[in-house]
C-alpha cells in the first residue's frame, strides 16, 4: 500500500504541480526554478541524473540563477530520501545550502481520516473567514515554529484572501476568540490530493485532541471537493498524531536552504 501511495505522490505532486502558483518559473534541464512572493525561491524536480558530476553542475547552475539573476533572499531545495541522486547533498552543501530538520512524507486516504474527534467544550474549529482570522493564525504559527518570516506570510495570505483567492485556512479558537491551533487545506488541481500544511498548536493546548480534530475536519472538506488522498510533510511532533489518524509515512524529505546573506 505504501508503495502505491509513494507512486501516486511522485506522479501527481512533484514538478510542475509544486510551482503552479509561483510568480515566475524557469526550467533548467529536469529542474523547475520557481519564485514566490516574499522573495522566496524554490527548486523542484521529478528525477535527477544518476551521476554525481551532472547533479553537481545542476546545483551550481540553479544556485547561480537565483544568486546572480534575481534578488531573492532565500531558496529551498527539498531532497527526498527515495530518490536516486548520487552526490546531491554534498553538492548542496558545497553551494551554501544548509539542511533543515528532516520531515516525514505522510499520506492517508481521506475517508479513513474522517472521524468525530472530541475537543474541549470551549474550543471551536472552523475555516478562517476574515483577514483578522488569517493574521491571527499566521501570528500563532510564527510563535510555535519560531518563524521570523511569519509577517511576510501573513501579509501574503491576507492579500490573497482580499483578492478573492481561496485560502483553505482552518483555525481552532478558545472561548475568548484566541487562535490556539491552525492549519491549511490545499486541494491540488488535477490530482487526487489535498495537502494539509502549517499545522500548529499552542503548547498549553496540546494533547487534547484539537489537532487531530482539525485533521478530520480538513479531510472531510477534501472529500467534499472530490479528493481521495491527504498528504503532509510532518515534523516528529505531528507524525504520531497523523499516524493515529491513519496516515502512512512513505518517505522522508529534507529542506535544504540557501540564504543570500550567508552565501
């Protein structure tokens, strides 16, 4: 079953699909070099050459594209452990990329993730429906993840919301209206997938079923949109919760980050 899920992931979620909403995309051999709002760069691919020298050249040329041809401040290259890519990590390190913590690629059948999960009586879970909701959700996630760029992400989320674009943000709020948990649902056009991203819960509210309940609500929303699978890149904190909800770890991904001020 996990091999079938991994095959669906590779076929449907990699390459052009990952950069469909980028502001600019350039092809370099098998690579997609994408630029996103907030001066962020992203590099993806479906497969790489199977020899180290070719991979080293691609990494150097892709890095030069962003360094010399754009003003982006940061670039992310995500490796996947199941890829055949000899010398990739060494080439990334040589070009100034720094590995972040590995994340598990989790996939589950949406029908298996829908459940009636009880939450504390003073907690309400629902989609974000105002700009204030989105700002509060991003601010809370920024604190949980210690993300110095949360304001940039919040501004972009609010901009897209006010432009009429669907955001897919879900929030859990307490009796005072404060956001205590938040995450996104991102249906992927032309695929069987919807992704769940950014899941974060304030430490004092963890272990009370809130994140699992939010996962179930988002899975039902994905089913309503005709999606079969839910995917997520999960930290060691969220992986056990998703596994209890029926997700399977099919591989591991590691974000490698290049920043202009460190280059």
